[in-house]
């Protein structure tokens, strides 16, 4: 009964936190989200991705070759809720809720204390690291849930060995959810086999280990077909060995985890790190008790997963890449949970709950400030809000041709295609047949697109001003002087919530331009 | 003899102490003697060592506090005020916005938490603040990176013994004062120096034993 009540409390809280204004916060629609959702829409309606490839094992996108699970699951949410931002983010939000419930059950198994387990579940839900990626329409949150489930089942397996098989299958399956897990999950599985070898190789447990590893290998068959193609390791250019140790240690630094967070403005929340700041105390307490009982199964599992998880992220030059280091969230939440539990044991129950409620209210206020006030207001540019607004304009205007500058600006084609309801069949047509036939060969990415009444590429000032169209760019793409010189008439401006102009649309006037030219210009021949 | 050699290696075998000596001989000597006192306190648990070290930490603290300006906590530049004004417009309620963005207490709280993060950052002490180097600051590794495991080991070993509670309370107090004062480079968070040295030396001594 109490268990059901605890789960209900958590569910209600998470449903609110993860689903409230899901389509508005984060603002806009980031390119990674729109890539997943547009390809999901394309699969749903045509059985093919944006390039016309039928049910790919890895999705090419713009050369990143992302894992497919999130895309295929999003076809279900789009089928249910239509082509909306809500549908694009739904699977992530569900994965976030499930992760929070799983954290509760994990902590309950570890501590046998329902109160602290609920508290840790609530803290997990309120952690910006989990909350942000659970409200984002790409694969990170889903992969984290599968990875956490793998850890949990492995922990169960240290008492009931049949769960060992399930955990290895889950680790293997998680590699289809995100690129990071493709490295972290197998490495962790190998390390766990080494650490727990005495237990796993016991006569009565061997069959489960064999079942687990053979099942994991079977699950990897689609990957094995692609392992020799360039598509399997597309991010090699991100690797950087210099400063690796410093970056690796930084993933455990209190500054990064509790005070500063991810320096990338799209991957972070204003004025908050990945955990509320006061969790630094349970963090240190948790690590202390983890090392004190370092020979226990739980500590071995936590230490192993903590050591492996940041490796891929630390190998890139990013100072603190939260999306790549997402698996690290699992052992850190467990460490913090152990710390919270120990603090509660020291304090009297009433004092502990009172203190927690007080801190919870302050944390909730600061979370509301950072997540629901500052994030939509200050970061809309980084989340591509301007392209969502532009796509809405394009959707209502089929008469004009739109040329969107992509020379410096972030890739926007998938956002435009998704929000403006571009038919995937129309989108697929101009794509090169060569790409479809050499899909996994990492064909050089061409950032120019043309579909329906939209073109996305770098502006060509020698020719574009002589065509009847609306040119869209920011104030560096199209300056006031250029607009005057080429007789461009401002049609619209797209601003952020603080009034900063993000994009402007200018109608060309080829006739006026040609009339102003005294010499003969070949571009003016067709202009009347 | 071993203890002395270990202390010399750790206490003097780092770039930080020499930068401290360059700034002030008294400050450097205070740091070294405080480190000796705390190291021996961890081993022998003699009360007078803690008192002596605390007195020296007060001297070190005074060096930092004399350059401290309370206005650095609540004062705002024109650019910051403009930024705060923009933020105010994002809130549904002006009163809530005022309390969370404009109140000196709120500004001081945010700055203090930011500073606390920097004081607690391992990379500041062992990796020249890499990968989050500060703009317009010449960073340097206070200690060689391989001193980090002994430091963490010393922290763990000292926490195992309840008799070291006063040491840890003093350590936390030093961290809080440093976060409040936020001294500049090249001296940096010098109040923390004796604790890092004493914990590292404690750990190495235990290992050698």
C-alpha cells in the first residue's frame, strides 16, 4: 500500500514536471530534435528516411549516423499526436518518468527506506541533467533509461543470477538508443564480468552468463553488419587526447556537477548546474560510504559504472558534455542517494523530513526560475525558436519562394520541414540517388536543400537578388546597407522574448534592381 | 625522518607555495607552518596543534580579507544591471522578479554559490583549472596532477576517524571564507593550501607505513 502511494506521489510529480508545457520548454525546436522527428514522420508515412532509405539501421541525418531506436519509437507518438513538438518530445518525457520511478525502486532495494527512496526519486526528477534531456526530442533520455535498467537488473542479478542475462541484453539493446552507449555499455559489461568473475563463473551461474552474452551478441547483429563501414564511427574527428585526464576528472568535480554545469548554452539551464547545488554534501557523504564499503556488490557496480561512463565524453575536446556523459548520471544519482540516506539516518526522522521539505521548496523555486522562466526567455536562439516561427510563416504562405541563409547559421532544414508539414515524399525526391545507394559510406554532407517552396543554402548575392523570393537571414547575413543597395523590402522580423531580432525576411525586387543598373546584366534578361 | 621527507616533498614540491612566497614571505611561512601543524594533528591528534594551525589560518585569512571589498558581493556594473532588467521582464510577477533578481541578498547568494563551486573544483588545484580556464587569468597547476589521489585518499582516511571532526569543520570553514572572499591569483585560494598538503601527506604516510 505504502509502495503504491510512494510511486503515485512520484508519478504525479514527474508527470507535471516532465509534461507541463512540454512543447514550449525548452523553447523552439533544436535541430537534433527535428532530425529525429522528421525522419520518424518520413518512416511513418513512407517507410523510408529523409534520403529515401528504407528502415535504416543507423540514421544518416547530416552525416552523424545516429542510433535508430528513438526515431522508430517516435513514429508511434507522431501517429498518436500528429506532427507536433509535443509528439517529438513525448518518448523522452516518458523515458524520464520511467527513469525516476526506476531510481526509486533502485534506492528502495539498496536502502530499504521508502522515505529516502521517494526523496531521491524526487531529486532525480528535479536534477536539470535528467529534466532537460527528458524534455528534449532526441535519444539521450531514452538511452539513459535503458542503461539504468541494465544497471538495476545487474544489481538484482547479484542475488538472483537470472537477472544477469536480462542486464546484458539491456546493455546490448541500449547501444541502439545512443552513440555513447555503443561504447559505454560493452566496456561496462566487460568490466563487470571481470569484477564479478568469481560470482558469474560459478557452476550454477554460468548458464545465465552464457545466455546473457550470447543474447547480447545476437542483438548486435545489425550493428555487426555495419562495423566495417564509415557510418559506424562517424565522430572520430571529435577525439582529442590532449588534456584527457583533466577533462575526465572534471566530470566528477563539484564545480561542474553542482555549480557551473555544461558550458554549452543549448545543453544547459541558466543559473543551474546539472544537480541542485546543495546536493554537493550528500555527494561527498555518498562517495565516502561507497569507498568504505567498496567490496560490496553495490559499491563495485557504482565504481565500475562511474569509471567507464565519462570515458567517451572525456575523449572529446568538450569541457563537460552532459549529453555524451549521460550514463554517468546513473552512478552519481546512486552515490547521492546513498549520501541522502546516510544523512537521514544521522538526523532524527522528523528533523530530516523538515529539513528536506525546506530545501525542497528552495530548490523548486530555483528550478522554476531557471527552467521555466530564464530558459525559454534567454536561450530561445540556441534552441532554434526562430526557425519554428519561420516555418509557421512558410506553412501559411505557399505563394512565395523562401531562401534561408545557411552560410553561418545553424542547420534548419529538418525544423522547417517538420513544422511546415512538408510531405516526406516531396522532401525525399531531390535527394541524390547516390546517397541512398551508398547510405552507410559517409558520403560528404551537402548542407544545401531544396523542397517545396523552400531553399536552404548560402546566399549568393550575385544571383539571388534577381529572383522573386523572400531571403531570410540574421542581421549579419543581410545588413541594412545590403537591403538598401539591392532594393530588398523587409517583410517580417522574428524576435526572441527579449526583443532581440533573430531573423529577418526580405522580399527581393528584381525589377527595381535591374532598373537601377546602368550596364547590361545577364541576370536581368528574364526580369520584367 | 620519513614524515619530514614526505612533508617536504608535498609541502614544497608544488608550484603554489613558491608563488605564495613570491607574494609574501610571512604568508608563505604561515602556510607552511599551518600545514605542518595540521599534518601532525591528523597523526597525533594533539589539541595544541589544531589551535596553532587555526591561529595561523587566521593570519592567512587576514591577508586575504584585507583586499576584500564587500561591494563585490552585491555591487553591479551597468552591463549587469541592464542584464538584470532584461531578466525582470521574463517573470510573470514583478515582485517575484525583484526578489529573485534585484535584491542584494539574492545577488550575493548567487555569487557566493558560484565562488563555492570554484573553491571546491579539483581541477583548479591539480589541472590549472583545465578545462574551464577563466578569462584574463593566468592559470597554473597549484599541485602536480598526481597529488590528487593522495589528497582524496587522505580525505577518506581522515573522515574514517571521528576524532578528526574538528579538522573537517575547520576545513569547511576555510572553504566558506575563501568562497566569500574570493582572493585573486597568483596567491589564489591560499586558505585551502594547508588542508590539501596535510591530507596528502597524511595519506602518503599511511601508505608508507
